[in-house]
């Protein structure tokens, strides 16, 4: 089964590259560079040593903001889903924050923290927090209260109830929210760096744009996408596999 999933994933990537090649042949190099040219530029960026510092900056912004947003969103989702008064207070606040466009948070962060401060990470935090909050909130609302009541009746401690009963019920809602928030984190971090003149991947994209260098721009975009996929595989895929195995058992 796992080999079949890998084969289908490879087929999807191959189809994407084929569509890219068709676009290059149809539109020309001034609109869409060839995949081979982009790959060569990507290898040149990595070999020159430019990639590592930029990746470190963007990864710090994206993952730092995502972890903070996920932590706050998870805690607030648990509290809001469990206590009706706080639920009524927190839900509209999360909706308002989610409704503010990320570009607006970027501009505010630039004004508050400056172009090279913690603005990108702060923007990621505010963008991801309501997404995780909604997932945790819905998970708390959908859980079976009878399991918790039974655990309390048998004297199970709170930490055990949280690990063995509450969290497994939340994961069906929380994992998609975390995956969505992770994708948003990388996109928002890069966007904030582009607009704020940062030194990460977004800063390199801004420089390539200024030079009208399409192959280098696409090479940095590919790097950002690969990093997102790697983070998802390292951080969330093991939890998905463990949850799927527990469900089959």
C-alpha cells in the first residue's frame, strides 16, 4: 500500500513537470522557463552557498510562527470548546483575526517591528493561530463526552485522559488544521520577506524579481515548496501514520 502511494505521488509530480514543460514550449522562456533551466539554476544556488543562510532565516520565521500559532490556537481551542462563556468570547475574535488579509498583517508588522525584525514570524503567528483554533475547537465539540466520563469514574488522572482519550479524538480535526497552517506559514513568511526586504527566501525572490531573472525566481519558489513538503513529512506525516495505525487496531 505504501509503495502504491509513493508511485501515485511520483506520477503526480511527473504530470506537474510535464505540464510545466508544455507551458514552457507554449508560452516561451520569457513567461515560463524550462524545468531543466530552473533545476540547473537551483543547483547553482545550492552550490554557491547562498541557499543555506536564506533557508535558515525563512525556516526560523515560518516554523517559529507556526509553532507559536499552533500552541496558542490549540490551547485556546481547548478552552473555548470546553467552556461555553469563553467559547462565545473567543470564536468571534478568531474569526476577525482570520478575516484580516495576511498582507495587512505584513504591513502592520513592518510598521511595528521594522523590515528586519520579528515581523515575518509575528505575521505567521497571527495567520496560523485562528486556523488551529478552529480545528481544536471543532474537535472538542465533536468528541464523545461519555469516554471522558467513564475515565473520570475509574479515577484516571487528567494527563492520562488528555493523552489517551481527548487527543486521539481531536486529531481528526487538528491534523488538517495543522497541515493547512503549516502551508500558510511558509507562504506568509516568504511573502513578508518579499515585501519587507528580508534576507530569507523572500528576499532572494525580491532580488531575482528586480533583475527580471525568471529561472532564479522559480528556483527559489521550488526550494520553498520542497522545504514545505519536507517539514510536513517530518512533523505531521508520522502523526498521521500513527493515528491511522491506531484506527486500524
